[in-house]
């Protein structure tokens, strides 16, 4: 029995009860959201001691952080450290996107240690194993793909990105309209190449029921990947992207018919004025399923600062209905991110999600902001640091640059501190 099945039968499971308590929502409300597909809790039935993280309608925005090796950089300890730093910085979930080195070892070590949901893109491992066996990617069979999914399911992966909407019809839409940057999804491009080589349909689309059988057996949340997400602003909201989204909406209903939880993945690179429309389209076409977005990045020309471009887009997206933000690091488009960029990416994305929670009117979302305001009025630096999104940095920066005359102030204003001077002025006004 899957979590969705039990929720539909009216059961408030221990996962739902704990998630509702952490989220400060009524357990019955959360159960109803999961039963309807408008919220998910990603948790493989083989995993025990992980925090149940609810994602969906009316809940706080959640943040995912990616890590993973490549063929050029495959260091198990480094990837484990990235996972630890991401969770310490506040990531609600992590994804192992390893494409090289000891992929099984990395995943299993993370599963043994990590207490938040873990996601993967299983097709990456199929490609990596084919390479090690001396095979081209296109020489792999559909059975090779599904064997990889089954192996990761048995290991305990909680949610999987599978690009089921990369179909022959969607590829034709892309070809007819044209794009500046074609397909930028790694999984989407691999499948498109495989389909072209074999002159066959996408096996994940063609054998979707087989995929659902695995998801249902292990109670894995399927994250329907956006293989045609725009990789530059010029390609945003085009025919291929929307056609794929429409297919994902149909596949969502088929998954729900089998009591399988679903998330929908979204763009990509989108100019600010198109983000709200993209969120409305997703929710409409995919029947309110939780929306998991990368960014969106609102400009293409900020390599080295794409955590900022993504945070801008993520805040707008979440304000307009996105439920789950995938972080982007300063290394995006340039390199495999080092540990320090993982922290930067998580914090930037948490800022975006928190700002959206306030704008959406999530109960209690502004409580910490009010505590911060009071602490600043009282020159309570200890509380200011503790309540901040990144206490580590706040503590280091405050302690490393103390004012000379008055420790209640900071080195920017010193005796010209606006808060101190305004309090003096207002006390004088009150005295009159």
C-alpha cells in the first residue's frame, strides 16, 4: 500500500502526522492534500529514519540541493561532504546526479547517512555503466534502463526524475518551431538521441505502466522530468515545452490511478514576465500536482552569479504557485560545484522560498522577520544572528569586523546609527 492509497482510505499515517506537526498544519488537511495529489511526501518504503517532508499546495516552499560526481571529478568523500553541507544549510531534500566513478557507492553511503529525502535521475547511471562496459549510450536497451531504476528503488531512493514526456511528437514540435539552444536537459537529450538511433518511441512513455509498477511497489514519488525545458530566455514557453507539459498532465492522472505520488518538473530559463503564466499553465494542465522548478533563471548572462538569477526567478515562481525549488549554485554553466558553492546555492534558494512564503500568506512565515526587527531595535546581536537564514556567515562577519567605539552599532554607521539616533529623537518628541 502506498502513502497515497492509505491517505485516500482516510488514514493519517505516522509520516503524515509528523509532517503536519513540523509544518504546523492540520493532519487531516495534509492527508486530504496527499489523497488528491496536490501534495506529496517523498519516502521509499525501504527507508525508515528520515524526516517526512511535505511538498505541495498551501505548504511552505521546499528547497532541493543537487550533488554528484562526474567522469572528470569522482570523489566519494567530496560528494558526501556536499550532501552534509547542503542539509546543514537547510536543504529539505537532496538529489544525487552522479554520472561517473563509484555511483552505487556514493548513493548507498548517502542513503545510510542522510535524514532528508533523496532523489536521483536513474538514466544517468545507465549511461555511465554503458560507458564503462564499452557501449555507446544508444546501444543500451529499454531493459537496461529499467534495471537501473529497479536497482535504485531497492536501495531506497525516495523520488526519481524520469523524462517520460520526451516523445517523438514533442521532438517534432521542437524541430518545426526551432530553438536557439535545442535540448539542454541531460536526460532529455540522451533519450532523444536514443530514439533517433533506434527509430523508436521513448521506452519510459511507451512502457509507462511498467515504470508505475516499480514506483508503486517501493512507494517512490515519480518526478516527471521536463526534457524540453528552455535553456535560454529565447526558448521559453515554446511549443515543445508546452506540448511536453500537456503529456505530463495525462501521465499524472495515470499515476494517480495507481496511487503513485507525482511531482512535475518545470523550467528552466524564463524571463520574469512569463514566470507567472508558466506556473498557472502547469497547475492547470497537471491538475494541481506539486511543481518542482529549476530556478527559473531570469537572464542568460550571469555565469558565476546564477544562484542570484535563479533566486529572483524562484521567488516569483513560488509566489505564483511553485512548491519545490531546485537550487542553482554560482558554478552553474561553468563547472562541477565545490562545497562552498553548495552552501551559497542552498541559502540563496532558501531566501527565495522564504520571501515567497511571506507573499503567499503562509501562517507564521513572517514570525522570524518580526523577531529580527525587534532584535535590531534592541541591538540584540545574538538573536539577530540566531534567527538569520545563515547564522554561520552572520556570526563570522559580525565577529570579524567589530566597531571601535560602540559595540551596539556596526562599522557601517558607528555613531551615525539610524536606529539609535531615531530612538533618541522619538524619545525627545514623546517627552514634549
